[in-house]
């Protein structure tokens, strides 16, 4: 039987943002109204619920922009639409011109269910306007929403929330392990900026056997023929994604030889936004013939001077990052560093036995991270499958709804 569906405009109210009134700095005031800006969606702690804001006011703003608690908030103007962020506001808020809110009729549509459904909606595909994308009620109201009973909506939302919470715990565990590596690095070697142990210092070029070598300039394709190509989107929290997930490129035998990757290569991002510039990763086992793209550069170090895993971590310290950014050349939308900049980086060289000991420790940590990531991948697949089934009707309880497909 076909699942019951309704138009979003029939079961929800819409609030369009407007100019915010003058307000006070937010400091956990009771009552009143949060003055919600699109930037508040990015505040720490606001990953699902908008719990804090930059400012607050004791009185409401314009009626159309003053939203009661219990609504899903989304960006409605400009590049923020492309981030596809969705948040829940649980208390009354006044929305800025870049936000809008959708508040469900609570007698027929559950808030958490609406939020989970919104996570399946690509806002960018709905936006109108060419130079400045826009979202309005007319773009959202005609959307079709599957509508089981309230009880079933709450059950579906609870299941999805539970799996999502497990995903969050895995991500937190991975991040904590990464924090641990930095703590051990600083405890073992000291801060490179002050070099408290007086380790010998040299230019990075002295420790390089081969490179830096810029990558292959050739467009990548979908997962099909050719060889895997390492791109910036192949990175994942300090490690490479499995090469089977890389895009592919047609590369000649000569190109594979020139731009090929092998174990313990260090690949550095040489062209990107300043926040990503200089990020690097160490290569593990890769497919034969795998290459790297032109926005990257490859370095092979002399392991008798620096161990690859040690120097890869060193290049991500604040001291090394500061050097990279100071040497960066800025263009309109991106920045870059060249081979000379990388060779000229100042590095310190601790005793080899200490580097090797740190390498062993780091491999243990990364093995734990790989296990967490493997479980996270399973949870991601499960979450995607459950959400698809929920909003196609196949998760619905036949006895509860009588409408499940």
C-alpha cells in the first residue's frame, strides 16, 4: 500500500528571517529571545540544537522573524545554503535575514521526525536565484513528507537518534585518540617553536631524498577505469581513505612512474584555502600505479635522518603550519606554497631511537583509530539505510500505521 504523504506547507508554519533588533551579549539569560544568526549554527555545542547565540533580547523582533521554540532552522540565503546545515531551536528566537525556520503542527508532525526528514533534503537543489541563492516558503511548502502516525514518527526519530548518537561517540573517540598523539608528541620532543631540548635544527630539504614533486595535472573521473588518484578529498582525519574510494584517472606508464605513490611517501597539500594549505598525510599500502594530483606535492625523506611518521606529525604542528602560512602566496580564492617553501621549512631532528619509539606508539594509536573508523563506516551505512527505509515507508509498523509499503 502506498504510504500516506502530505505537503510540508499543510503541516508546518514558516518563519522568514529579518533584520535583528539591538540585543545584549548572550550569557545564559532565562526567557526572552535568542538573536539567531547563521554563524550561530557553527558555534561549538550547536551541532544539532541551537543552545547558544552571540546575542539575546528580552523582547521579540518582527512577527514574521520571531519563531517560537520547537522548529527546524535552515540557512536561506547565499553560500550558507550549500552547507546544508539543519538545526533545532528549542526556545524562542528571532532569526536574522540569512535564516528561516519550519515549525511543525505538533498534533500531526513530530519535531525530531521533521528534523531527521530534513537531513535527507538537499537545500542547494531547492534554492532559486543565480548570483545569490535564495530559499523561501514557496520552495519548501510543496515538498512531500511521508506521514505515519505520531507514535510511529516518534519511534522512527528515536531509532535514528540512537544510531546517530553511536556515530557521534565513534567520532569523538577518533578525535580523542588524535589529541593523545599530539600530547605524546609534545611530551616526547617538546614544542618545536621553543625547542626546549635543544635538538639539532636544519632545513627540511636536508632530510629529503626525493622531491618535492608536484602531482599530475589531469582531470579525474568516476570510479571506473584508469588508476587511483590521490586528491585532497582522499584525506580523512590524518589518514587516507581506502584507495578503492579514490577517484581514478587515465595515466600512461611514464606518468605512473613520475607521479606514482609508494609506502612512506608524504603528500602535502600545496594549493588550497589557507585553512587546508600544507595539510599532509603519510601513504600506506596503495594500489600499483596510484598517482597524486597537481594540487599536492610528494616528498620522500631520508629515514636515517627523520622517520616519515615523525616528520609527518611535525609538519602539522603549529610551528610548521605558521611557517607554511607565512610563506604562502594568496590569490583570489586560494593560497599556495612552492617546492622551495617546503624545502626551506625549519625542522628539528631528535635522536633516532626517540623517533622510532614515537613511530611505534603512533602506529598503535592509528590501529585503534582504524578500528573505530571501520565501525563508524558500518554505522554510517546503517544510518543511511535506516533513514532511507524510514522515509520510504518500509520502517513503519504495519499495525500502527496501516500505510507501510
